[in-house]
């Protein structure tokens, strides 16, 4: 269903006969509450948008949807309808506030509520535009709207945020019965002001490649007064719960696996130089492998047709060093004593208690005497993540890939509806400031100070601050060739690493070559300041902000995203072939969601406007205006 045909009968009734409406129908705070709560995404919408689209495209999960060019018109339509409804509530809130102001029936805080609605509307518009592209600025009001270009939408949002901040009176308070209707800040207007400025900084930075001068001017103005989300106490977050309604956790569906992605794995292995032995209890130390070890090599069962630097190997233990957030976010297979071990789906023992699987050796895997030729592999206390794409016959013979109990999966607290969903956190503000400083923009804090503050706030969120001091001085590279230390920008070189042939048990030596990210600086740079910033930002934004990790990659090509495997051709991603899979290209990564067919069918004129503004076909691989172009 398109924006213009979504029912707005409730508001039209209020608009036509305001004196006949009850007080409950026309309270601005009710419309705002409906919008914020709705945007938490009920499980139906969350599974489609947050999990199957954003987490996949943002490489916070291992899912063959958008990363291989695959999408579902029904999923897109469900999300499009939902966000249109959330936006309708914000437009209605603003209109009702204006009516009350004009009629002289306002309360002391009515104008502030209007500004909050404008701020929240700007966020929702950015979410919708960052997914689909062109959208209506003056839509969601019961009439067929004109569609605006992405550039026009961004200009409008930035203006709205600036003006809303200027109009907010942070000295005003609201009664308890009103504050409880704001699930994020309880109508603490000072915090809303900080959120608006941080949001303006985010949106301004989005224009860094498309319109650098406007990006700089908007960013500097938003940051100038240091009134932004600077500490975790001011994070924009909404409490989740179990069950099935709008506040149900976005990652609670038991059949979604929520595996560690190979992108995240390559970013965290070795990063920060913190040893696993310092992070884990002593009874797990025997599983830690020495530095410089790649694992077991299984050429017949693991794809090598990808530029994932870890491809081809099964790591039969735990890494000597790894980012301290890794074991907090993703739980080691077989570590059943860990209360954060997630056991979804609860009805399938293969995902809860079975950690040994087989590599199928031949078409007939059983000898005449009943013995098997298959290779049994124990996955307990190992650490692996697998590339997306097609593994062909190798995947069909490999029970380790795609089996619940064999891979690190997201911690239970993010799956059971007991967390708070974060929409904007202090670490993002700090990493935005660090990037702005690297670009030479005027910032209230230096680049290194902001970068390290962002790491510190992320570490505080994960309760690993005891490792912070050593971590920020580390010059150790992760598998993408990036280190932590701000002052260490030496580029990595290839190095010899040991492995064991998984079939014969014979040890060997291989040359580990850091991946070449052709999208960023032609592939020549892996360890400059901007790469460090976006690497840390990616890790910190996991698991709550996959849309932002996708946005950063579309904007900059950072951090390094490995290509999907190409054992078989990818029908929805023909740009990748067996002759070019070792290179990166904008054409290899999803850029947006196609508009749902309901828009084209129900509002053909609006659809044609939207596609005209898009500057390309209505396709998953057409870059948005602010993104890197083909």
C-alpha cells in the first residue's frame, strides 16, 4: 500500500469537526507515542526490515538476502506501509499542535511537543529515505503527494532539526501522565535537544561525499555548542519486552539465527591485542590457539571463491587475541554454562545442545560395515564465521555451515526482549566528531580524543572497561589490516601463518594476505584514520544500528565487506563472477530497497516521480544520491 492511500480517516474526522472530538483524540502526545512505539517494529515488521534486510545488508548477520541481491516484495510492502503509518502519526501530531496554537487552547508544553514531533519525524524520514530513496516531504496526509529527491529530503530534514532545536524551551516540564507517553526520554526536552543535534550531525555527515560544503556547514553548526549526545546517559533508547506487539524485541523471533558475520569476525580477530586468556575463565584456556595459526584447511568443504581473508579454514579453537566485545556480543559454541548462551529455536536440539557435525566425504557416506567415511568435527569452544553467497557442492557437504550449534550467535539478552533498543548512542556522536576532525572541519574536541571517547563509551556499554587502556594503544592488526592505536597508521604486509590440513593432519604454512578494499582509496589503504574510525563505529553499532553500518558502507565503502562466495552463479547478483571475486565494487553490494509493487500499482504517477528522482532504475543496486556511485 502506498503512502497516499493509507487510511487517514481518524485524523480527517478530527480535522473536520474538532469541537466534537474527545480530549483523548486530539492530544499531541498520543500521536507522538503511537509513532515512537510503532517504530520499535512489531515482530512481523522487525523480522523483515531489521533482521532480514538491515542486519544482512549492514553485515551484522549471515543472511543471503540483500547481500546477494535478493529481496521480497511482500517484506518491502509491509515495511513501507508500517513506516508510512508512523510518519502519519508525526504529521498529525504537528497539525494538531498547530490547530491548538491557532485556537489558543495550548498547554505550556504544547509547542515543545510539536518540536519533538518534528525531530522524530526527521528521524523517520531519514529511515525511509535511506531505505528506498526519494519520498514525499508533504505526504502522509490523506492525499496523493509529490515525491521529492533524496537531496531535497535531506535538505528539509536538516532545516527541520535546526529550527526545532531553536524552538525548544528546555526549561519547560510536563506532568507525569504526559511524560510516561514518551518511551525514550520521558519528555526531558534537554535530552531531545541533544538528540536533535546529534541526529543533525549524522545526517550532515551522510552528505560528506555528495555535497561536502553543505555537510561541513551543517555539521559544524550542529556541533558548535556541544549540546549533543555525549554520554551514554543521554542515549536514545526504548525498552523492549517479550510477547507480540510493537514493543516486542526486534530480534526475538526464535527461527532467526543471529549468527556472527564473517565481516564482524574479520574486524575483531586480533584487534586491540587483548588476549583471550585475560577475557575467559581458566577452564577455557586450553582451547586457545597460538597467534599466527589459521586453523584446519578443508579444501573440499570450504569455499575459497570469495575475498574473505579467512576463507577455506575452520578455526578449531579460540583466537589468541580478539576484541573484548566479541565474547560479550556473541557466545562461544558449546559454552552452555554461559547464561547468555541463546538456545533458540528452543524446540530443536541441533541449535541448543549438539555441537558435533560432519563433513560429508562421498555420495555414500557409510561403508558396508556400518562405519562412516565422513569427518566428524567438534564445534564446541571454536570460533568461526562463514561468508555469504553460494557454496555450491561444498556447502551441501558441509554440516558445520548453517548448523545452529556450531557458530557463535548473538547473546541471549538481545533475543529475549529484555534489552533497550538503541536508536542513537554517545559513541556514534564521538565517532562522527572524530571523522569531522579528520576531514578538517571545526569540532569542539580533537579527532583522537573523540575517537578514544567513542571506544570508551562502547566498552562501558559492554562492561569491558578494564581492557580499555591497553586496547587503545594496540598496534596489532585485525584481519582487514586495521589497528586500534590512533597514532599507528603503518600499512600491514603479508605474513606467514601456520595451518593443519584437515584431512591428513599434516601441518603447513600459508601466506596470509590482507584483503584489498577497492572501493576505498582504490584498495591501497587499510589502516588510515578514517578506516579506524569506521571500524570502531561498526563494532560499536552492533547489534542495534545495522541500518547505520549499511549507510556507512554505502557512503564510504568502509569497513571492509567481503564479497559473497561464487561457487555457483548468483542470479540476483550477476556482477560478481569467478573471474572478479577478489576485487570489490559498488556494484557488488546492495544500495537500497526496491519500492513495493503496491506503490507502482496504486500511485503510478508518484512512482514515476520517485524513479525519476532516483537517477537510475528501481533496483537494489542503484546507489542513492549521497552514496558512492557506480
